[in-house]
C-alpha cells in the first residue's frame, strides 16, 4: 500500500486519533465515522488506515481492501437498523470531486429519502461518484480504476 499519509490530511489525523471525531467501527485496516455533512439519514465514511489518495490510486492488489470497506459499510448500516440494502448507496469520490484526498467510501441510506441536493451529489446519476461494484469490476478487469 501507499505511504502512511501526512499531517495535513484530515483523515490521517482521524486515523491517528488527533481529532475528536467519534469512531463508530474500526479494525486493523479501516476506520468508520459519521460524515460531517450528511447527505442521508445514515451517512458514514469508511477509510483505510493507510493513506491512499483516491480510487484511481487503487490496483488489483487492493481488491480485498475495497471488499473490506464495503463489508464495514454494511456492518455500520446494520448496526443502525438499516435493513433494505436495495436502498443504500456505497460509493467513492471520482478524482477532482473529492474534498479530502484520502480514499473514503460513502455509505448512505435510505437513498430514496435523500433530498434533491443529495440526489444530485450522491445519486445514481452523479458524475462525482463511482460505486463499489464499479470499482471492483474495473480492478478485476483492468487491474486499476479508469
């Protein structure tokens, strides 16, 4: 994986416990916390402890990491009584549309209840995001994310 990040990266600060961000779930590889500007009733971010800039930095060896990120997203949603996974969005920012240059998975639910602004930003037609399934498909097919 890539370097351990920098002091300037806000998500590296969270991983290093240098903020008051409430960690909801964590393990040796990942950390999960609430998004500070939620786009849905349930909006969580799942980040790797190791600094990876964006989804375009991923390669075939990262497939297990992406799968673990998706699994943690499912766990935090289940922990918060989200049962309808057909009404969930799990996606990564596409570069140039990321406010924090540290890979992070958005887990949002219920997607059907997001307001118009959130639909434009996080919805199925958003150009700002790529779904977990799309990332995994590209990594498995091309060895990288286009």
